């Protein structure tokens, strides 16, 4: 987002310079390129936010290789290819009067803006599919705040970005006004600054005020279900969820033999009494020896954190 803000500042500065030097072709080219390049960063940010939400709610799908490739290299790669094509066509249109080349460049430009619109809509679609799909397992909690709040922030930001991209795409397909004809309302300066810079500012402050850096934080190198965090809340456990199978499959219990009954643990060990403790670094539940604390106190004190 810092890079996005930097590009937008440069874009605004170049447009001011273009207004003072309308005869400068190089300034005009740079101004148009920076306008198109800035929004690509927002598409990528929203893709990452949607991907983390999907993996947290549906880890059995979100961590599969096809989904990871599609939400990462495939969409981002095609978007960057479309951006390069737009940059080349914008530069070429300024240095040729050939009508055939202009027609080809216009077709390439239409492909680029359409691809941008599709890329901006993918995070919205992914979040909606995530909410519609029935949840079969736990929600892999990550970052600060409630999961519903994260969904609301990511969905709002993605819809706003998609709105701006869809407007640019739609108006690009509409016929342009010829010399002497009145200007189309969708080509006015007001529409340009509302749907380009205005939406960008709203999304930027939405993510800044809501602190997406803390809400969407995940541990480095997180891979696979349960990698975001080991903290499971009782309200997020489906009725048919096998608590014991989950805890054992993710190695949340280590050391002494442990049996579980409806999520409540009873220690069965010949060693000193033990209690259940969360390792804040690894996010796993471990058995800790507690020779100086009674078994009942440790169970009531530590196990309660599972349900609060």
C-alpha cells in the first residue's frame, strides 16, 4: 500500500506537469502509464486478502495447489501481462498516425481494461463463494479482530476497487466523442477523479484505519490447514467437529498420554500433574509439567482459554 500511495502521488504530480506543459508528449505518456499502473497493486492486495480468508474458512480447498496457483501466479501474471500490453499501446499511439495500428492498439487496450475488471472482481467472487460454501471444519483464526470484521473489510474494499475498474472498462467500450460533439458525461474530469483517485483514497483509508496489517497478519511460512494459528474458539467449532481428531492430527498434544471427552481433557499419566498450555510462538497446544500446581487448578485455569 505504501508503493501504491507512492505511484498515486507520482501520477497526480505528472498530471499537474502535463497541465502546465500540454505540448510535452513524454509527460503525457508518463501520466497515462502511472494512472493505469497504480490500480494493479490494489488488485494484488485484494487477492491476498481474499485468499487468506478462503484458506482460513475452507482450508481443505484454499490450500490446494490449483486454488493457490489461480489466486497467485495465474491471475497476477496475466494482470501484469495486460499492464505491459497497455503500456506498449499507449506509447505507440503517440508516435504513429497509421489507422490500422491505432485500431489494433485500441483492441489491445480493450483487452487490458477488461482483464483488469475481471481481476478486480475475482476477490469479490472468492469471498462470496467462501461465505456460500458450507463450512466443514474449524475457522483457522489469524491476526487481530473477529473473522466477520475481516470479511466485511476485504469485501468492501474489493467491491469499491471493482466498481472503479468496471467503470473504466465499460466506458472504454463505449463510442468516443468526435471533434465538435459535446463531451460524454462519462469522459468528464469529475468521473475520472471520482472513479480513479476518489475510490483509491477511500480504499486506502479503509485499510489504514482498520489496520489490515494486524488483522490479516499470518505467520511467516504458513502452509497447510492449521498453519495460521493454533487458537480454536468454541463458537467456531461445528457441531459435528471431532475435537480430538483435529488436535491429534495437528500435533497440538505432545508428551504425556491424553484423552479428551467433548473437548474437555483429563490427564492420564504416572508423572507429575500436567496442564494444557498454548505455545505463543508455534501456536500449538502442549502438555506442561506442573508439580507445584494441583491438577484441578491447572485444568480449570488453562483449559478455560480454549472456550473464551
